[in-house]
C-alpha cells in the first residue's frame, strides 16, 4: 500500500498521522483520509476540488502534476507527502 504523510505544519490544524492507503491515484489516497477526517478536505482542497495554492503534494519525490483533478498515479510502494508550499523572495 502507498504511504501517506502530512507535514507537521498541516497537523497543527488537524492531526492526521501517517498511514498506508490502498489507492491508485492521489485523489483516491486523499479520499480515504477525508472519509476518516472530513474537516481535512476543506484545508487541503479548494471549492472546485483542486489542491489549494498554499499546499504541495509530492509522490515519490516528484511534485504533483495534476493539481486540479489529482489524477497522478500512485503505486503500491509510493510515498505521498502533503506539505505547505513555501514562497518568498
């Protein structure tokens, strides 16, 4: 199963320990955790169901390509990281 991690900066708002998920896409992986913790959905996704601008998702070290539909594939041994995006100058 894929392993899903939420950064400490996200867990300050809603505690979500790392966990294994049986998913084939980022959307499926997140849907599994949203079923257990519905409040997390509003923090992670915007009103259209896309990833919020202040967040980033990495699958096996690569940034998420499909921020709108979250359709990036996930393998059984994938590691998915959900983190707050950094900005500045």
